[in-house]
C-alpha cells in the first residue's frame, strides 16, 4: 500500500529546505505588513521547517554508520554535510522561536517590526546553512558517489551493448 523510501533521508530533506526559504520570504514580508495573517503564517511555516529539519537530521544520523562502513574514505565529506545540517536545524528552531515571540507582540507596531527583522536575519542564516548542507550533500552524492547503491544483477555493472544500424 504505502512504503517509506529506503534510505529515508534523501526523501525527507527537501521539505525543510523549501519551508525555510518560504519562511524567510514570509518573514521579510512581515517586516512591512501584518495583513493577511502573515505573521501567523510565517510562524507556522517556520515551526514546520524546524520540525522537518529535526526529522532530516535524525534520518541522516541514522545513515551515517552504514555509509562509513561502506565508504570509510567519505568520512570528512559526511561530517561536513552533517555539521551544516545540524546548524540549519538549530537556526530553524531559533527562527521558529523568534517568529513566535514576534507573534506575541503582534499589536505593537515598532516592536513587532524589530522582532520581524530579527526573525528575518535568523531565517537568512538558516537559508545559508540549508544551502551549504545541500551543496555538500549534493557533492557527496553526485561527485563522489557517497550513498549511491549500484543496481544488482549480472549485467547491471556493464553498459548495455551498442546497437548498430543496418549498413553502418
């Protein structure tokens, strides 16, 4: 019926990345207006981003030992990716807390704007951390082959035979 992907980390990690960038956009808008429930939406999106980042860090941590057993030379790549992922998670949690505090001062114009600006700065840092984690994760997979599992089967390791055209 419904199966979870294995490994789970690559399937999960895109959600917090998108949510932190969306939360940053909403945080920027909340500096200028509180209309349309923007502060509430920003807080909800940032809370979801923080929760998603925690799940991404947890699923990534579950895979580290298996990856290191299969590819011990990839240890520095994995650790740098993991460090940026943990920085992103921490900054997303701080951004969510800042958005909730800013929401508490919803009725106070100047204070709300200052808190919205602080939230925006924190979310911008979280975006940078997400970008770095994604950059290192992508380099691990696409440039170094970390975590890539070769298909099984007799002919899977060799390329398909070349076909020739008649008369060629």
